[in-house]
């Protein structure tokens, strides 16, 4: 079995719910493409069947790091490997976890199907206890993927053979960590944290699996290694609520990711104890007129578009350090957050955002899904709910945006009820954060009115928003399809300035005409950005984008994360005080 020194992405994949007893299954797996989707008929899931190739998990087969690099469409793919349970895992339950598999998945253990999952971005797990034995066990994974069907969210994965425009290399199958975990028969399986800094406490809603009636749940909070709060509750059913009072209040805020460590313990004399390590941040968000307040302070959101692509790993960062570095690059440029664009980002990225004090908006990968009928809800909503529930506790997430640019399709208009239902569901899942129904256009019901504006002329860009300063007409890109209702307002995509002086082909592109020099670029960047910073009715902006992605060369860094400009020049422009800030 591979050691942690040779396993790719060896770090624990779920930083907000950590246990000691786990086994990373990343590394070399058998692999085979199943173009005819006939592998089940041919017994590919049976332990004795050997697949024809190999792949390095968790990297998708389209990527260089997978060792496969197959770029064409794959109707279905198979994975297989063996694992041996540690000798001390003799009691309790064995859980098999998947960070993400694109798109429809079925899993077998020792030839028996243990479950299915639909969705390419959310996490899932199966209790495989009845199906494992001492010694060697076999796991098989089957994933179907059809990015061209209109029946699945695919995000920025290309629906054509080649990457084109703002669609890039596809991701098929496993693209996040796979791991095993041993838990007691009665165990902690989920938690929701509601921070309450005004009352110096955190409210916890903890879910328990198995018969734990009469057990004691203890929640202990620590800050900088010192005990700062504890609460105990008796478990009577599958859910227990407890409030942890805090002797010290340290606010989580932009640029200062102050976090409390949290230890949960479930104990009963006749039960094996369960312990989970977690963390939380104390912060509040709310809308106040045109301002977005974090901890009651008006904070201008200097956001950048981050699409979560990597040259060698596609959807999967080569290392955990690469996730952190993307945030550090952004912050060094003077941004305080990002729109995580057309992709549910993995929990490790959100962990680093929490640690570094980086504001992010959670978004789904809705492109590719036909939303002209409510039938699309069956494909979109369950996965979105899984994502919101998984990521709810991250203080870095300050808002939700389930859809981006919901265009019409084949002459049929978007079904507004799809956006309305997803918005209402999101608000019920999380009443603590604002929700944008669809970023950029065709708003139906939204807490925030945002626009995308790629005008490259700073003068005309600034002029269209001037009347709004004095109560005049509010600029609306689609007045026949959406109505402004006085909501807080910001430009959630702008810029996208084309800068790739070494370009030698016609495929690469950016928005508008390419500046003649770095000085011309910076002059345009400052003009566009200052128009938004100076606007007293704007609470933020989002620049397109942090780094190039394949043929789209409007990044402030190259695709392989080399700087195009002196970061201090961009930082100077970005960090000037905004008109709406306190």
C-alpha cells in the first residue's frame, strides 16, 4: 500500500470534520473507458475482472497528472482497486467517502453495489460495513458523464471536442479525494454552526447516526490553544442542539481569518466514544441599504473571478499548497475575495479561505443544464442542496449564487420558476446569508442586483452609472427581462482585459481590443476599477479574472501562475478606500 509520501493529495480532505481513523485511497487505480456503457453487462464490477489501464486518482482522465490524458468525450469510465482495512478497525462502521465524481456514479464493494449518486460537484459517502471483510477488499467505481445532454450542470467544461471561448477541458469521473473512515456504531455525522458574536457564543446543531439515546455530547471551544468555552447536552434523538458560551470574542473578518478550534465528543458508558475536530469563525453578514456589512462594518468587496482550473490537474489542484497559493496571489494583488465561478470548490480551498480571511461566494456549475422547464430542478436542486449543507459552516462564504448567466436555449426562455424555487430553497437552508438568484442577467427574485459589464472604455463605463449616484436611472442590461427593485447593487463581472503579448495564434482571446502596452493596460484597469470604487451606491466589484484559463487570456496571472504585471501596481489600484466603506 502506498505511503503518504507517495499518495497524491495526501492531506485530510474535510478539514471541518476530522477524525484520526481514516485511510486515503488516492493513488494508482485500474481504469478503463466504457464508450458503450456496457461494463456492467460484462462484469467489470466483479472483483476478479481486471481493467485494461491505470490512472492516478484523484486526477481526472483528461488531465496530465492522471497519466491518461484522454481528451475526447467519454460516455462512462470505470475504476477499481484493492484495499486492506487496518487491523484495529474491527468494531463500528466503515464509511467510504468521495469528494466528487462527475457525474452519475455507482459503487461496488467486493462485487456488491453499495449505492449510487448523481452530481459532479457535491460530496457523498456510503456505509460499507456489511460488505467488507478482514484482509483484502475490492472497490469498483462506475461514472457516466454526458456534458452535451442538457441534463446535467457542467460548468465551464466544453460541450465541443475542443476548448473554445470560455469553455475549457472537461472533467470526467473521480476528481477529488477518495477515502475510508472508521466510526463507532453510534457516531457524529454532521453539524451546523450559527455564529453569534453579539451574545459571545456559537449555536450548534449536531446530527447523530445510530442509537445514541442518553449519550452525552460535549462541545469544547479553543482559541489559540486556550480553552474558551464548553457546553454539554444529553442526546435523545438524531439531532441535538447546544450553545457554547465563549469567554473571548475574536471576530473573523476580511484579511484576518481568526478561527476557533472545536472538539466534539459523544460518550455513553456502553458505547465506544466518538471524537471529531472542527473549527468555526465568529462573524455576521447582512445587507443594510446599499451596503454589505460584515460584523456591522461596511466592507467593499474587492473580488476577482476564480474558475478553479489548473494546467496539469484541470479541476483538481496538484497539491494543497496550490489551493492556498491561489488565494495568496489574489490577496497580494489587493483583492479581499473571489467569486468561485461555475464550480463548487473543494473543502480544502474553503479551508484556506477560512484561515486567510478571504471572502468568497459559493456558486454552482449551472452552465450546460437546460432550465427552460422545471424538469431541470431534479438535476440541479438536490446537488445544490448537498453543496450548501456541506459548506454552510465556512465563515469565508458570505453569500450564495446558485446560477450564473442563465441564458435562453433553442428559442425557449428560461423558466423563471426554476430560479425562484432554487432561491427560496437556498434561503430556507441558510437564512444567514444573502442569495443572488443568477449572476449577471435575467434576475427573478434576488437579494442583490448584480450586472456583468465588459465595456473597455473607462469613460463610458463610468458614465452609465453616474445617474444612480443622485437617485436617477439605474443601469439595467436587460430591462425587458428583469426589474430593479432597490436592492444593493454591484458589478460582478467587468474588465477581462486582453493581455497576452506573447500570443502566437488566433485562438486566444480577451474582452475588447488588446492594449498596446503595460502602461495602457494599467490605465484602463485603473479607470474601470476606480469608477466602481468611487461609486457610493456600489458595495463591490468582481474583476475577470485572476489567471488565464487555456485560450482565455484575460488573467492578471498566466495559466501556470506566473505574474504578468508588478503585483504592487494592481494592489495600489485595488486597495484605495471605496466610497461606501465606513
